[in-house]
C-alpha cells in the first residue's frame, strides 16, 4: 500500500515508500571508549536495564557522542543515538526518529546530529526490524509488533545510559515517509511520548492507540508520493479522531527532508518561533 492519493489507509501490516534522498554515506570517524559516568537521578530514568559493559561509541567529538544501541531485532538490526555535549548537566528533550523505507538509524543520526548539537537535544533513531527498512504496525487496537518492542527497548536503553536525563514534557516521536506510520503507532500507545510528527508520511487508523498527543504534519509542495492534498486529508482525519492542535506545514521541497524543515519541526516541538521558510 503506497497511499499516494485518497483517504488515509484503514489498516496495514508492512508499509513502505521512498526514503530521504541524497543521504551521505555513513563513515566511521573515531572509535573511543567512554568512562562510565556515575548514574544520576533524572526526571525519566529506566532502572530495569543494566549495562554489562560500556556502550560502543561509533562517533565522538567535541559536540557530543553517537552510540550504536545494544538492543537488536531478530534480524540483527539495531539503531543509534546521539548525546549532545555536556548532556550530563541537565535534563534534555528526546527525539525518537523513525526512518523511511530503506533507511537505518545510523544514517538518520548523521542527518540530525548537527541540529541536535545546536539545540541540545538527545536523538534516538532505532532501526526497523525489516531489512528492507519498512515498519510493521498493528492492524488492530492493542496489537504489539516486533518493531514496537524494539523501539521501546531502545528507549529504555537510552534512559538507562549513564548520565542521561530526559525532560518528561518534551519527548517527540517523529517519522519520515513510511516512518510516519511507525511514529503514530508508538506515540498513540506509549505514555512516554508527548508529541508526534509525521513528515511526508501517513498514519494507519486501525493501528492507533488511545493516546492523543499534539501533532505536527508536514508536506512538500512538489511531493508526488505524499501530496499536500493527501497530508491535508490526514490532518482532517486526525482532527476528527480527537488529536488536539494538529498543525500542517508545507515546504518548498519534494519527497525529501531538508534542514529548514527539520529546524522548523524542532522549533515547533520546543515552543520557539517558526522560521520564514514555512507557509
């Protein structure tokens, strides 16, 4: 089901369409070992996940550190997360990003790292279980998929990481393209999420849970995969389903994510003024 036109899909299992174009290939920069920080009490912490060893860092530098998550799917896929510099000093917002078809969390982190460093945001980007990079969502209320379990295992891992504290009022589930369905599925089932963003994507009505977080939708005026008209129909559907304050933004792009759109999303999420590139 590609959902290129017509009303929002009424049910789904495996969903997919185009991913972010022009992503830079992942490159391993430096491998270092981090000393384990003394655990501190934070607004959100997971106490059930212990670290048997220090987490593996795939990239480190003066602006923060990127790690591969230890949690793995049955297909061996994992994901990655980014911690900004001096993250131990305060509770930070958490963005959980769901990649598009063919994507990987590590590639998403490469796209989001500079913005996250600038804004002081923790970013977690799990991999889908599917090696094709698509997400499995429930076909009926209450169904839990392997992707659901993996994403929440990744969330618990980040919350349990030494020195990490998350602001409980600023946890966003955001998905691009097919990742939008995964983000909506998790954000409407799990209380940890306070906001939802669907970027050039769709939702599966039958898979949504009872929760109704504040919601951002975005589209590209040249997007032929998820048209502006289609995204308007999604916004109308969510409004009818009781989602408060659904906001739709249109950008001058096709089926891709640009820095302006990502920056505008973070500004909306954190309650900052919108940029001039939206309309």
